[in-house]
C-alpha cells in the first residue's frame, strides 16, 4: 500500500469535527523519520482518544526506544471520534498516524497497548478504517502484523481472532527483538510469507501467536486443554521483564500535547512492580518483581525531561510510589532543586501506612496543596484481611488526623464493592469510616470546613491474581449494595453534608468481567458489539450495557455458555483457565493457596522486607527484587546564584 500522507484529504474534514487539533500532529519532541531510510516500520496505537492516549507512558517509551534505532521508525495513531470516523468512511480516508499521516496499513506492525479490555471495539474500528481484515486468518503478507501488549494482553484470548500475536510483560526489549526478526525476514525476501514470520516470532518463546494454538472444550463448556498445532511452538509463552531500569531511562524526550489531555505533566516511573500482595490487583501481580530506579537515575530523568518539555509538574509514578526505599530523599531533593522554578511534585494515591507529613509537605512545597488520596479498598477490617490490604481503621484515622492537623482540608478515600465474601455490612462500614474521618478532622483542625470524598468502583476479578477463581457480584447486587450505602451517608444529618459520594454502577464491571476472564468464544460478542456500533466503551456517554448483553445473548448460546458463566460463576482449582498457557511467572499453586488464605482472612507480608513466599516469579523468570537504598543523593544538583 502507498505510504503517501493522507493529510490533504484529512485536512478538508477537520473543520467539521470536534477538537480537530488532536489529529494534526507535530507535538514537541515528536519524531518523523524518512520512510525510505527505514526497513522496519511500527504504528503504535493506544486504542482510545488522543487526550487519553498521548500521555500513556507505555506507548511513549516504545515510541522513543524504536525511533532511537537506526533503520527503524515508529509513529503513533489513536482512536478517532465517531464524528471523524463517519467522515473518513464517507470520503475514503484510512486510519492514519498523527506523526506523518501515513496510512496504518502501510506499516509492518500495528502495535496496540491495552490497559483496559474496554478498548477492544476501538481496535476493530481502527483495523476496519485501515483496510486491514478484522480476522487474522484473512490477512496476507501485505497486511501489518497486529500485535497486542499492555496489562489487558495478559489474557488476549477474547481477541485471539483479531490479533496476530501478543507480548506479555515489559515491552522495551521485546519490541527490539521483534524488530530484528522482521528485519531479517524482509532482508531474506519474506520467505514463507506471513506464517513463516509469525512462526519465527512464536519460537522465541516470548511472543504468543494464537493461530498456532488450538483450544479444546469439555461438554460442560470448560476448556479441556490448549495445545500447539505446529511443531516448534512452545507449550507456554513467557512474559518479558526488564531488569535495571537505570539502563532504560525512557522517555527521555516526553511528548508535549497540542490539545488538552488527561495528564499535563512530565512523568517518571520510579519503580516497576509491587509485592504488597493485594489480592485484587492484577498490576501488582503481573509486574513482579519490584525493580527500583536509583535516586540518581530519577534525578537525571527529571532534569532532562523538564528541560525537554517545559512542564511545571513532575509525576513520580509506580504502583505504590511512597514505597520507594529512598522516596523521602527523592521528594526533598527534587523540591530543593526546583524551589525557585515552582515545579510541583505529585504521587498517585498514597498508601495509608506509607504516608508521613514530611513527605507530603515536600510534595506540595512548590505546587498547590490539593487533596490527599488514600485507598483502603475495603470498608471493614475483615474485608481488608480478605484482600490483603493490611491497613487498620486506626491507621487511617491517625493518618488523616495528621493531614487535617497540618492544614489539609480534603481527603479522598477509594474503595471497591463486590469483593469476594463481601456482605452488605462490610460495605455499610465504608459510611462509618467516612464519618469517623470527618469527626476526627473537625476535632484536630478546629474547623467544620473539611471534606471527605468516598469513591467506589466495582470489583472485577482478573487473570493471574488469587481472585481469578472468584465469582463476580452481579450488576443488580452491586447497585443495591451501593444504594444502601448512599442512603446511609445522605441520611447522616451531622456529617453527611461533608461527605462526597461517587460511584460507578455495576454494569460496566460486568462487561469488563466478561472480557477480562473470557476465552476465544467471547470474540464473537466483541465482533457483534462492534458491528452494532459499539465504540469507546470506556466512556460513560458511549457505553451501552444493553448492547453488550443483547449481543452476548445472540452469540454465546451456540457455545452453551452465557455472561453469568464468565462473570458470576466461581471456578475450581481443576479448571483450565483461558490464560494458563501464558506464563506470568506466578506459580498457579501459590495463587490458589493465596485464594484459600483470602477465604480464611489470612494476611501475607510484603516479600520486599521479609523472607520469600515462593510466588515463583524470581526463579521462573530468572529475576530478583532490586531495591535500595543506594546511599547516594539526588544528582546532578543545580546551584542557582
């Protein structure tokens, strides 16, 4: 296919759509390399709108890693809003990259990063607009390899029909290995066509090609086994793990958006992985082991990133940033260095037991003092034991008392509804906790002008976690439970007005549950939803629960299963799970034992600071926990006179 820019055709459509600036490209630090000088070409996609996709760290990192390689180019593409999609179809404009507006179909690889399963229909939209056959079996050597990555690719079975391959785990080294394989295959004259290229990728043991595996089902609908159908293809595919993050200081030149995006800051990943062992948390389980970036490495990345972007805020990112062994020195060092420039610092939500006022003061010294966010997750002590969130209500009250006593006026608490073994009483205790927080805040601050916002999400069991066997709470039960909590909070005359209450109804969670623990048969539902107009399912205004249920009702019965079979049904130890042949490093027996510990309300310590609990990751992946302290100070220090 021609690699000519489609911008002349696109430009004529832009006056007729919302936010046309998001399709123009040319962001600060973007890269456009000459097409002819490169022999391997990637189109990287975050399957959501520009405002969500551009700040995504994963795509930004791979974009730089690939473009640093001689003879390799990477460009970006995002989901187009329905208004532009309609015009593109009408005028024959294909899915394009924002960097040079070349057709996606002209690239060697379309790499999609999925952080949520609700982006699957957007992938189909992009494939269709690109002129790439929706199903992998219909593609030829002239079509790009469609590759899935990101956290939601740890169970790619629901989209197995639509992707050529998937990579699980860290992408930095993986994309370079894949690039080398594609380059060699092309240099040899593309022998054996598309199938030979996919076979070369599969036999590495680190790229999953669904087409090379057959799924056999039992009469009751469960999976009997997943077996390779081609000699030389491994029975299990392993995740990729990057060790020594200091060797991968990306992004070095973060992209600066042209249009407003969800995060307007320069972000640095200060460590990867988490061993806190929260049983609901897929991200923590699949990214083990913990690997810290050094304090000096962080300092250098922040220094270069700010000079390259001009941002006025630095986000220190990880799954639990306050757990970095040198977080106090990092925060103080950065606040000292950028005091004159008024560069603000931010952490994602802080663990209650990792909070201290000195750290909080350093983080807010140069920026505005906004609210603090904590995530107890479970409303009752019992639930926090079930999920292994080892935080007592006393810990929380003591922490918020410190915050309110030191001038903070807003605290946000995040919880989940529908956790395994949860009862109405467990959820109603969220209201009691919020009341106790407000009461303590008024006491220590001497003021009634304080707020506590309770935010609640529905729990979705995820693959590769101890809760992968758990039943999911139905949408109706979730809504009923949350309604009781809402009534309790609103009915409190003394404290209710000081408590904000935000929650999502249970319906999106059921669809996410269907997709997260689904198998290949769920692909028929995704296709039917797409054909019926499903787009941007992660956006409340576009999501249609009724559409998903109607499409599931039409497609799943022929397989003898239904939505409840995938969502509210509890699994047994013996059942073959759709993702069992994808190796996250976690030992399945260890996950099952942790599931039993959850049912017994038994807590497990963080293996960063205690002996190993034999989860399996380190020996299986040939990795190890990497933590400090390094004993060094933040460098390079800039002294201003």
